């Protein structure tokens, strides 16, 4: 089925009109129906069609969210949570219209428990805001998906990014959360203990559910101590295979690498041009090590030895902050660097994840596919986890480009799934990957549907995402 | 409500008789109804009453489990999974009778993927059997709850133990699993990629669900590289507070301690007597560090400095295997050491978990409570996680002892919950903690009930556990 068919839904016009009338009285100026605001709250970061909500409510409290959900439940109107709008698979689109709940104003850091290495925040806090707030405590929140996303959104899509190989994903770093469920009830999923065996893991059920089961209004997050020393560097390799094999050896040896990122030759070319770097245009690994002074030196030297063994190197590493910052800024600018390869074209970000033993094979086959169909599509990857991104550049106004893109993404996902991998390591399903989740999980999707129907019998919570009911 | 009331359920006599007839034809000698076998498959590790199943089937395949579940669904008969019977809260009891599914014969190690640091196994494999199998690969499975439990059982109860502070719990170390659901369908929850954002986290939903949603018939587990060097030692402290403060400082400093275990003064006395150790009878921390030769030396010295700061020490550490083995054998023998304190009495193992900032306070108050009610109840704890165990010694035939025990456990759980902790860090709810989960999670338990009803509408999967429907 084409994506356009998958994401088509019917609208409940009278319910929507009634709900907006009621909510307008409750929220006044905090409810907006202007075209520009509604467009901005639907999806804009992909080639997917923009499907606007009918109104946007700027909420300030859990109670606000409960009030909206109750009104929407009474009138069977969709409720779509919105953080910063940086999700990549159409998660904030409103295929059946409805109310967008903008949580960006819920941006209080409620408490930081330094002794317990945790904090409780509202969902609109962004990861950069949290880390700025934490600066003087000696602690930091490690998950870094690139975009300065809201932490509620990051939890909803089970985001991760460059640090996941060391610190895990949002799955591992949310201790507890409060979510407003489809019946308007606010449910707290766990207490603040670092582990628990008390019943079903509701925290992990809500994390990654993309707003389809509840709207997150509070998060308790694990924090990490800022390491005494950080070292990093870039290491070139003769081939993607050589780089991947070095990664496997590094992980097997138990080197606690904090980041290990693959950048393929085309992406290196883009980075070099965009960020004025002095590196070879060959596949490279970007690395970072966290630990004591002695520890990061030992890790760096151990890695240099592994790189050498696989024909890579030289691995020039440094503890100097300025040089490392320049390095990671370049890596984070990958998206802009890609766009600069072909001005006026749109860069589409897509991701898959495979067991790392299959990573080299998967990337090489993907590079061949890209060459055969004549796409411009650089690759970067969080290779310690087997996760990589492809960023095809397309003319979104050209139906042939869309068709070529969709068939490329279909082959990419089929390839990852055939290698015992997943159609998304960290972007989520949203609308963009709905065509692949059944292929990946089969009867598991029926279990998801049963849970969805039990917890949201009216299908008002971000409907038309992850799977069709 | 008293525990005895919570765990009472009605039996479906005719359904049970019919199901056993049908299953007898299908399984022949592999279905047992003898009293001794049935008793052994109900709960024996606690003071809870033994509630026998009506038959035990020794299964060999996922298909066997599917056949049993389908017959039991047709006749509304409970199905209770059984691994090694080492669970501690009555998880394998059969309050409404039914069929015990003994998975210990499903003990094949299906594959080890050394490059991906994972393996796929059947649920009856024990953790010791897995580690013995892995010995020559340079890999190990880190989760160690003490007992040589089956890995299926460990997943079902979300077990953890001494290594969790470094390697996480079963929640973090199951990549994927296959479970036979209440409709007889076998569902695989994820593929073998190390991370995924594809839909609801069914893996984490089944892990810790104690057989109430499905029966695990296959597990894919994360493995770790055996560290180059291991160091360890015991460090005495003047008080529980001093020891806990040293733990907090260690974690905050980011020392990647592999194990950090608190043993209180009474438990030390028991260990010293039982294992003939030459240590002071004061609160002690047992520690272990994993890393390179230089790394474990640095970690050990850093910790020694912290211990000194809090009035503890001397911290004598060693890389020598024999001495470390003796140390951890003593720690693992805690249960037997406790029993030896008062021969003929039963040692009841109970656990709670609190934020580590509250740990000292929680243990000190618990020690005072123990003294006031005149229990003999040593304490050991996985203090890096804020998790500790109390092991009251009781005469299980004396109703006054049972009453005193139950009221002590009720106060212990209320204390932990009031400190933003959980009524169980790693033992699960089973029957023993059913009285506390609502106090801990409130409306969260309603969400669990909705999920249970959706996935097991006939309530045949290990009924009468975690919560009453």
C-alpha cells in the first residue's frame, strides 16, 4: 500500500467543531486556530504531506491536558501532542484533524536530586535547556539525538543518538513518567527507585508509544556525572567494512566508548565542504571516550591499536575541548552539510538498525542501491548500536522523486529486516514507517493493537500513527 | 486485607478435569499428577501456603506450550509457568489450581552471536549453564540474582542482583523474546537489533509480567565481554550511614563499580561465623571492579580514598581470583549463613528499593524496627541501586510469628514507598506483595488491569498474581 493511502483517515467534523467551542471557552487566547500556527504544528521535517490539526492549545499543566483529553473523549476528537516538531516520521501530523496539544510551555525543571542522579521535569524542557540548567551540578543528561528536541518528545519516540552506545536510549533513562491517558486520568508509572519489579513496566510501555496511549506531562530522568576527562578524535578507514570491523572489535573488547560514529565517504565530502575540515574523503569513525585522565588515554590508545589492525588510522585524539567541540559540531551539522550538497533540494532523514555483525554488509548494499538508482544520499551511523541514517536529497515537488525515494526506503527497510534488524532504530514509526512494522513484528502488532484498543477505545490519542487499527 | 484473603480463588473443577484428560492424551508420561511433583511445583521458598497445581506438564517446545494454552483456554483452566522454583513471592503457586508448565527441559542454547554480543536460548537454561557454555567465547551474561535460576524465570520476574549497578537488570538485558499468549499465539517481541523505536516495547511489557500475560519460550540476551581484569575487596564502615554515603559519592563520581554490596553488622556476624571469615563485625561494603589492569587499580584506589573520607577502611583489594571467589561465595551464602543463626527456623527473603539518598535512613529505621519487635533479621543490599533485602527468621508453624512477620513487612513496604521507593526492587509482586502495589502505583494498577483483560480475557495466565482483577 502506498504511504498516501496508509495515512488517510475520516474526520468527525461536528465533534471537532463542538470540542473547539468548549475548549475556546476554557482556554481563551491559549487556543489558536490560525492557519500559520496550525501548519507549523503539523509535520514539516519530511516529504510527508502536512496534515493540520484544527486547533492548537498551549498548555501549562497536567490539569490543562486532562481537560482537553476529557472534552475530546466526549466528542471523539483526536488529540495530538506537540513538543518542538522535530520528529522525523510524521508523528505530529493530524490525519483526521483534531487538537494539537503544544507542551512547549510546560518547561519547568521541577527538581534535581543530585545525590540520586535524577531530575523531574515537565515535558517541554529541551535537552539543551536541561543541560544548561545542570551545568553547575556536575551532572548531565546524556541522550543527544542531534536536534534540540523536547524531552517529552524524545521519550515519546524512544529517541537516542550518538551517546546511546554508552548511556542507552530514552528507554533506559526514564525512571518514571506521568501521562494523561485517554480517559483523562493522570497516571504515574513508577516511583523514583532506580529499579523495580512491581508489576508491568508501564514506563517502558509509554516510552516509544508516540502519544498513541497517553500524553506525557512529567518525566523523571536518570542523570550522569560529568566525566573527569573526555577525549575524542577522527579515524579514517580504507572502507566501510574495515571501519565496521574495528567497531565490532572495540565493543567486543569492552572499551566503554561514549560515541562511535561512522561517516561514509560522501558524507565526509559534505562535512569537509560545509565545516571546512582537514580530513581525507574516506569513511571515518568519529569517537569520544569518557573517564578519568588515565582512563581516556588508555581507551584512546587501545582503539588506535584496533584501528591499525584493520588498516585504519592514524587515529589522532585529543583531550582539548575546543578541537573536540569543532569535531562534534561538524558531525551534528551533517544534515545541513547534506543539504548544501544540492541547494534547493530537501534532505530526507531515514533510519534503520541491524545487528552489528551485519552492519558493513547492510551499508555496502545500501551504497550500491544508492548508486544504482542515482540518488544523492550520504550515510552516517551510530555504529556501536548498528544504527545508521541515510539522507536522500530529493525534489519534493517531483512525484518521480517521491516514488524513487519511497521505493528506496522500502528496499532499505526490507534489507534491514531481512538481516534481523528493525525498520527504525530511533526515529519511530509515525506515519512514515507504518508500511514496515507488520513485516518486522508480525503478530506482535496484533498485541499492540489489543493494548491500544484497551487503553484508548475511542482511538482519540494521536490516531493513525504506528499502525492502522 | 490479610495475605491469606488476597490469594484465595475459586476453582473450575470440571474444566480442570477435562483439560487434564485431553492433555494426558497429548503428553502421556510427560504429564504428571503425583502429589510430590505437584507440591514441588508450587511454592516452597517462602512462608506462603503451598497451593498445588492439578498437573505438571514437562514441555520441550514452543508448540507444546501452545497446545497446553489452547486446551486450557478452551476449558478456562489456569496455566502457571515453572522454571526452577526459586522465585520468592509465590509466583508459581496455583491458587485456583490448573496446569503447571515445567520449562526446565527447554534448555537448549540455540545460538551465540559472538560478534553481536548476544545469544538466543530456551527459557529453561539456567544462568550458570549459560555462563559455563560461554566460557570459551570471552563473553558472559552478567545478571546474577544469587540462585541458579532459569533465565525464563529471571526475565518473568525482572530479576537483577549484585551486578545490576553496572550491567542493569533483566529489563536491560533481554533484546527480544518469544511468548505464547493467552490465545495460544506465539509472539516474538523484537528483532535482534540492539535498539529499536518500532512501536510499543513488548519486550519490556512481558519482562516482569510474571507469566500473567504470556509464557516465555525463547529469549535473546545481551552478553558482555569478560573484563581483562577484575578486582575486589571488603571495606568496613563505622555505621550504615557512613557506608551509604560512601556509595553515593562513588556513584556520583562516576566510578563504574561492577558490584557494591552492603552487609549490615548482624549479617556480617552471620557470614563470619558461617564462612569462617576474618573481618570485623561492623557494616561492610563488598566491592568489585571490572576493567583493564590499570583501570581496576585506579577504581580501587579512588574508592579507597572515598571510604577514608567517610571514616571507613582500610579497603584491602585484590586482583587475585581465589581470594575474590571466597569473598563472593561468602556473600552468596548469606541465605544459608542467616539460617545458621537459628537452626530450624525459616529465613524469609523480602526486598524493597529506595532512591539512594534515602537508603541509609531506610535501613537505619528498619534496623530500629527489627530491634523493637525482637526479630532476628539481617540485611544485605545492592546499595548502588538503593535495593536491600531483609531476611527475618521465623517459626512458620507459629501463627504469632507469621503475624509479626506480616506486620513487619507491611511497615517495611510503607516506609520504602513513603521514601519514593518501591515495594520490590527485584523479587516481583507474585502473591506476597499484592497488598502493596496499589499503594505504590495507584491508578497505574488500573492500567495494568486493562492490559491484562485485553490480552488474557479469560484470566487463565498465572491468575491471582500481581493484582486481583
